[in-house]
C-alpha cells in the first residue's frame, strides 16, 4: 500500500483557529518559512512552514516527552479478509483521510503520568488556600485529578520506574490527563481517533504488522508474549516504525477515543470514500467496550497486528472473565483506575493535531461523555476521593507564589 500524502486542505481550518493564530501561541514543533529545516529529523510541509519533532517539558517539572510529526494522507483502514488471525470487527475495510498531526514517539510513561497523579493533592491544597476556586462560570474548564490508588501493589506489580509505560488508567482518566496537559502547556493534546492510531502504526504499510507479514520480524519491534517475560518494558527499547514511533505493537495496549461497536466498520464503509477522521469516529454512548489498540506484553502476536482491536470491560464481568474494576471495594467504583490484571497492559499515547479546534470540540475529546461517569466523578469529588482544579500555563508560578510548591 502506498499512502497518498498531500498538503493540508484549506477546508481544515474552517471553524478553527487560523494557522497564524495557532502558531502565535503554540510555536513548538513548527518552523516558519519555505526552506526545509536543517537536520535529519522528519519535517512535514504545511501552509506557512514545516511541522518538526519537538520535546515537550511538562511545566513546573523536568519531565519531557517527544512528539513526532505525521504527514496527512489517505490509507486503507482495517484488515483484508485473507489476513491470518483476522477478526470480523476489523472490517469491512475503508479509505480514511487523515490530516497532519504530531503523535507521541513513545507511550506515556510513569514519569509523565505521576505528575498528573500529584494534582490530586495540589488541587486539595488550592481549595484549602482559596485560590482558583471552582465556580459555575469556570467548572467546565476544570480538570479532575485521580484519587489515590486503592491498591498500589496491583498497579505497580510490574514496577513504577519512570521509563515504564503508565498503566491501569481508565479511558476517562486518560482523557482528563490530556486536558490537564493541554492546560499546562497551552497546546491541544488528546487521545487518538482509532483511524489516526492505525494510520500512524502502519506508517505506510499494508501488512499485518508495520514490519511485514512475517511474525519472525516482530521480535525487533514489539514486546509480546514470546519475548516480554510477562512484563512491560521501558518505552522506546524496540525498533521504531518508518515514521519514528516506538511500541506501536505490544508493550501496552493504547487507548483510542472510539467505542467498539457491533458490525465493525460497516457504518463508515457505507459513507462516501475516503472518510474523514471526524466522520469515522464512533463517539462512545456506553461505558464499555471502548477501543484499545496495539496489543500488550501478555498478548500473542495476532493481537498486536496493526488492525487488531480490543474492547475495555468496565462492568458486566463473570467469574472466569471479571470486569476490570472487580476488586475495587468503593462505591461508586473509581472512574480513574482499573484494578484487574488485564489493565496492567492498558496505557496511552498522545496526539496533537496541526489545527486546533474550538473549545466545544476540545471538551468533547477531554471530558466524560456519559452520565454515569459524570455522576460517579462528582460523587467521588464530593467525598474527597477526587479533586477539581483550574489548570493553565500560569499554574506552576501561582502555586509557587502561594508556597504550595517550591
């Protein structure tokens, strides 16, 4: 398969910030001008300049992560009927048009995610100091911080080294992490749409894995059941795909924003082709199952294929196959954390689109999308087992000024 690359379409900016407005406040990862930036790294031509790789430092910390530019293009999503170990929910195949974006070089690590976890105590301190109070006028902008882990020994059973991928967060927690990070940096981060994830994973290939159809080659690119020793590994140790992305196969499965529904891609395949990413998204209407991609360290190679899909299990489990919050004794159960073994292979990866949408669209990517999650979150916050805070780039300085952090 040859991915068809093209300049960003002018209509992309309709109803969004103009490129000039966007880059005035978020220059990171963009080099203006016609000349290709110097260096060996990837550079993607877009109106007004070039998208390049960049290192983001989480404000107020020394924790950094790298974002890689991915060109816009059209690709064939899903697996062909003849692919070995194919599941019917991987079809029918469809053409998807993907716009330029940046995506995390690696999965989100504990070094990164623990900064968000620390917001729980910071938000409580902010409330005690009566700074940045939550009001009806700003509540929609507030971020929820996750409660303390019910049983840290479960979440950290495979370790909590800074370089390991963060795990056991729910999709809601992953979305709130991106809201928190967006507030601190002033740049719009979110989870990938499922089509964006597969496009980035394939990196121009049409084979079972980005390394080809021979499973013997997967050892170079993935931690899975054949080589993982039943544990996740530090991110970035395996070979990157053609676009410079590590661990797209194996290590931990990665959240996408979509719901996993019956019928595979039947709805999308019936639309005029190619389908836009926006039209291809199945926005969740139920608590579960929601889409995870890439497979995990405990999976066979088939579950790590580029087209393979997994659904989350937030409730409705059985003795043989319990839901992922089965042993959480709290009522309501945590909207931020899972407690069961399958979730030890559940993580996340960041996306940042070239064009930043308006605030209503951003909130749809970030916030709870069903009433039960909103209600459980509100209840936990009221009980003090969660916290709310207003986050923006000035927050670290404001916390220092109040003596809340050094």
